């Protein structure tokens, strides 16, 4: 991949992250916008728009760092584990699923239900499975496991700062752009490299 294609990938992912986070902020942070609109305060409104766009840019940069780190880790894993790299990835996927449910539930307030944590983890895994299936169909069947690993495990690792936050709005405000940016990069990579 040449520098022109890398810049295209970087900028388009940046715009997706910033734009999507800004749109989601209207859903998850309605109260902040309501305070800026009643009474109407143009400075406050512009500040909110810039803040949430900037937050989205940060999320997209986190996604891109995770993506390029995974490309390196995947090559390192293939060299180190050789034929065992695929089972190692499946083990890490299973461990991440357990971790995403169990440890988040343990950290929750006493009396919290387990089901929201199960549902969140299963939905993230299901969506990751769909993206990995698309990647495998567009490239080769062997791409399924690395794609699933990236979409589920790496997205979860990138999501950790929001998972530690007290405010659940930021949990959703972060994971959706991260997931979309990760899926975009994963599905665009083979298109960019096959053009050469």
C-alpha cells in the first residue's frame, strides 16, 4: 500500500469516526444539546459540536492504531505460533467473551442483572461474525478467524476506557464508532491493496 492509499484510509476513517460520533451525540447526549438550545447559546452549541466531532476523531485514531497494531500482531502470531495461531485466536475470542460478561458484571453495582452484559457481548460477537463472514467471502475463507479476532477482541480492547467510565452514554458513544471504523478499515484494506 502506497502513501496515497494510506492517507485515503486515514482521512476517510477519521471522517467516519467524527461524523458518526457527532450524529450519535444527538441521541445519547440530548440533554447537553437541550441546555444549549434553551435559551439558545450559539457559543455553547458550537462548543458541543466541536467537542463531539473531536471525540469522534479520537475514537477513529484509536481504531486505526488498533488496526495497524493488529496487522503487526497477526504477522508476529503467524511466525511464533505457526499452525497454532488460529486456535490461539479462538481461545482469545472465547476469553474476551467471558471477560466482557463476567468482569463487567462483577464491577457493576450490587443487584445488577447479568443479562444486559450477556446481551452486549453476544451482540458485539454476532456483529463481528457478520463482518468476518463478509471479509472471508470477499477474500478467502482463511480470513474469517483473523477478521473475527480483530472485530471482537481488538474492538473490546479499544473500548476499555469507556467501559471504565461511570456514564453509560459514553460506553455506547464510543463502541459504535469504534466498531464501524474497524469494520470499514477491515473491509477496505483488501480493496486498496488489490488495486495495485
